[in-house]
C-alpha cells in the first residue's frame, strides 16, 4: 500500500493491541512517525 506518509506524524489511540496495534504498524511501514497511547 502506498499512502505517501513519509515524515508525517501519526497518533494512534488504543494502540496496545488488536486493530490499534495493527494500524500503528501499518503507518510505521509507510514511513510515518508513529506515537501510540493506550
């Protein structure tokens, strides 16, 4: 998937497990700076 997120900052809430964790990992793979809170 090419979302062109290089260098963007992303906040993922409820990211400790499940869909939130998968979302955080997907954003990171696309090059975003990911911040996770739970």
